[in-house]
């Protein structure tokens, strides 16, 4: 499995945890973590040559 796919799975896990969070601070924390994992996945896709630089900027 590609590293970017691992990052996307972690992002999905954070999204699920955000939906299940019992308070607003926890929900916000999980949403920020989800965004960070998605950004890492995007960066890794670029580093692996899966996404062209101009596609990434869009």
C-alpha cells in the first residue's frame, strides 16, 4: 500500500472520530488532524510523482 493511502486512511479515521466526539473542542481537534493527514497525503502523492505540480496548486 502506498504511503499516501495510509495517510488518507488516518484522515478518514479522524473524520469518524470527529463525528463521534462528545464536545466541540474534541470535534475541532479531530477535524484539524483530518486536514493535516489529507495535506500529508497530497504532499506524498506529489513526492511520488502521482500528481503534477500544477495539479497540486489548483
